[in-house]
C-alpha cells in the first residue's frame, strides 16, 4: 500500500497493520500471525507490484493484502524516474519539456508530466492513468497466482472526501471491485463502513490522511476478511 498503509502522521501502533496484528493475535493467540507493514508513501500500483516481486522471497507471505487508495492511478512523484517511465503519458517528450521550460505547463495545454488530475478523470475509460493502474493490479494478482498465495484488495475511502451528504468517488470503488472480480481476486470495499460519515471525524487534523480511529476501522474490516484464510492455515 501507500501512505494509508504506512500510517502517515500517526504513531506506529496506530497504523492499520499494527491494529490488524492485534486483532489477528486475538483470533489465534496460540500461533500469532505476523503482519508486515509494506506501505510506502506515494506508491501507486505499478510500484507496489515491483515492491512485491522484489521482496517476495524475503517476505514469503501466506496472504497478501493490497490497500487500494483513490490516488493509486496517479503517476508517482516521490523519486526520479527513468525517461521511459517519466514520459509514458506524453505523446512528444520535447513538447512536454518545452511547456515546463517556458512556464506554459499550467496554461491552456497543461503538462502531462506534473499536473494532478481529478481522481475520477484518472479512472475514466481511455485514461492512461487508469490503464497503468490496472496493469499494476494485474501484475500483483499474477504474482500471487503464480505462488498460490491468496490476495485480498482492501478498497479504502478517501477520508478527505467523506461527507454526511454523500461521497463522490464511489465510482472508483465500483471500478476496482469489478477489476478484482475479473482478476479472480477477493475485494472488500471499506466505503460501506463510512457511508454517512463526515471527514472531520476520520482525518488527521490539518493533514487529511486517516486518523487512528479510521485506521482501527480499516483493521476491523480486514481482520474479518482474513479470518477464513487464518482458519485454513
């Protein structure tokens, strides 16, 4: 996962992997499961797939949980990228560089390298971000299938978008759940646990990331989804 899994702006014991570990230990105190927090702030599904492949042998997981967040289709900006990756959404790399050098990156023809598009636009049919996100999910599902390891996708709500009157990003949840079904992967949509709630109750003050209360609720839902896998081992 990304910063939601990492636990941005909360204590280590408040992250949902830590809360999940406590819940799983309560379910099996005689043989407590080990929960590894592999969240990296800013990661998208492409990077998560690469991380999982690189670290698989060391981790040797019995179950993989992918924490999916609404910005997981967005190109990562946390580290320098190889040109092939940096310019993959651009038709002409020279044109994109010209926009940046001339200050036209935010004009009528915004740069495809630096702009942050609305999440719903990133998941629209034909959007390059959408295709890259799905490719990452396919890679993760493929790795788990090759190694006969269950994969569970936990779809987290954007805590900043929670409103008592509604939640505008629900179509992304539906799309990811559909992808999960097509890939033969278990998905749990945690939006159902937050409907009708307001963001102020679940965000770190002045930040927007989920607070300890939200993360505990994440852990509760994931623990329930993992119980059948726990019983099978």
